[in-house]
């Protein structure tokens, strides 16, 4: 009987925490993004840590197809993502990550700095293809790529021939909204 009397107050004190898990609480406060707002091929891989906000246009690029004129609005731009639904979805996808065998970081097109409520930060480096760099490893998660890329309207800057090959847009294991490509085609 004395044991039961001692157990009930302890259980009463633990009751507010019962069924509560840190896993259900979103710990991402915001995501700061630096990204190229145009599509290009780079002869050398771009390091994620080298991305800095800056405008580079106007300029003309000579390609096999001819001259391409880039307006002065082209460059590396930034945005702050604070939508709680997006932040929760990103956090849920981060929990599912499994590293792949690719040992190389991507040719950076965007840097996502995850800012946590406790003041810490982590970075996701995204390239053109279906893998990204996080915590010193390479990962593939099509839903996370879709969420992150859609959040910065990435699909509007990708060349149409490339957009067909993006794995996250061809993945049928999750539901997604249609996206609009550079020339107005819906995918």
C-alpha cells in the first residue's frame, strides 16, 4: 500500500509529459536561403560556402546555341522561409534521411541554413541533381528536395530539358502540387 501511495504522486507529476515527444515539436525556427535565381552550367563545382548575396548581370554568355543575354536581375539572392507548415515538413523529412554512396558535395545552386529555436544552425547544400549535402554527407530524399526547391520557386529557373529529368518531379511515392517551368509548362 505504501508503494502505491508513493507511485501515484510520481505519476501525477509525470502526467503533463505523458505522450509528449520532442519528435512532434518543430524545432526549426526559420530557414535562410541563398540561391542562384537563374540556370547555368559551371565548368567547376561551386562550393556551398562560397555563395554570397550579389547581383552579377547584365552580361552576355556565348553558348553553342548562340548568345544569351542575362538581365541585371540575375545573381545570388536570399529569402527567409518561416511558414510553420513547411518548417514542420522539412523537419519530418530530415528525420528520414539515409546517406547515399556519393562522397562528393554537389555543385551548389542553393544553400539552406536551418535556424533552430535553441540558436543553433545547420546547412543543407543543394545542387542541380537529386542529391544534397547535409552534416558532411550526401543524401537523396525526393520529397525534401521538392519542398526546398518549391519554396524558392526553383522550377521556374530550370531549363525545360532538365526539368523533365528531375527525380523529385517523377517520384510517385508522395503527393505534390504541379510546378511551372521556365517557359510556362506545367509539370
